[in-house]
C-alpha cells in the first residue's frame, strides 16, 4: 500500500501544502529533500525517522 506525506501535518506552523505519495522509501526521501530545501531542516537519521512516523496509509495505488 502507498504512503502519503503531508507537510502541513508534519509541521503545521509552516502552512505548506506540499504532499507526496508513493512507496515508503520514495516518500521519505522526497519529504526529506523538501523539508531541508524549503524549510531549512538539517538532514539527519532522526529527521527521516520523524518523517517516517508522520506518514499515513493511502488507498491510492
């Protein structure tokens, strides 16, 4: 099943509409890139784990 990352859920304070859908590893990598480039986060294993924990199941294949 696909996963979905919603930046607005990950960090509601930034009011960002970025969303990515796909398999878990793809979504984590794309979300990681987004929050680093667009919101100034520092890359780390902890950041990727936070992203992974924020993912939701998607019924879209």
